[in-house]
């Protein structure tokens, strides 16, 4: 049950990371740029940059895509490198990064920014919180698997050893 749930959550995490990346990048596209204003015989240029909170959430999305690839493919193709504690630690780190980014972006967005470009930003905040919840769920499932001794990579090692009788004698 747990490996299937974790694999489904990995797919959801990848989809949510792509959504956050898309909505965040679209908001940056809407607000970043240079504007000129000439009024009352005085001209000035305004240079708008992306807020640091939004840059951090974009980093979160890119990091999550890489982490999901690593966490999802390592137990399949490199099971000896997929130590359950390392997988749980990487899940925990990614969950904490999403938590920090979602809080920072929520504070930046505020409760009263309604409509226009801020509607895109509010969607980005909502999907950032969903991403945090997805990584929290996989972290909890991995920690439960470690404490019960039924992690995905441990199960794969047992199957590998039971298929080869020579390894059973060597590991005993």
C-alpha cells in the first residue's frame, strides 16, 4: 500500500511543482520590466524586479522537480543508493523548503490583494501549500515505513536477495 501511495504522491508532487512554476513565472512576466513616466516636465524610469519571495518559490518548484526525479527514480534504477533514511531526509528538507516559501509568499501576497495579476499569485500560493502537504505526506509515509522496517528500498533488497541463493548465504 505505502509504495503505491508514495508513487502516486510523487506524480502529484511533480504536477504541483510544474503548476507553481508556471503560475509564478507568469506573475513575474506580468510585473517585471521597465516603465517610463513623464509628468510635469520630469521623466523617470521605473525598474520593477521580481520579489525575493517569488524567486524563492520558483526555486522551490525547480528543486521539487529535481527532488521528485531523484526520489522517484533512485529506488527503481539504483536501489543500493536509495537508503530509506536519506529518502526521508530529502523529503523532510523539501517539505521544509516548501513550508518556508509558502509562508513567505502568503505574507507577501496578503489578504487584500484581489484581482488582476494578484489572482495568479494567489493561485500560486494555494498550489504551494498543496505541494507542502504532498511532501509532508510522503515524509510521514517514509518515516512510518522506516519505523516498521518496510521501506521500499529494503523490500527491493529482500526481493533481490531471495532471487539469488548465493547472496542469501553471503549475507547470513
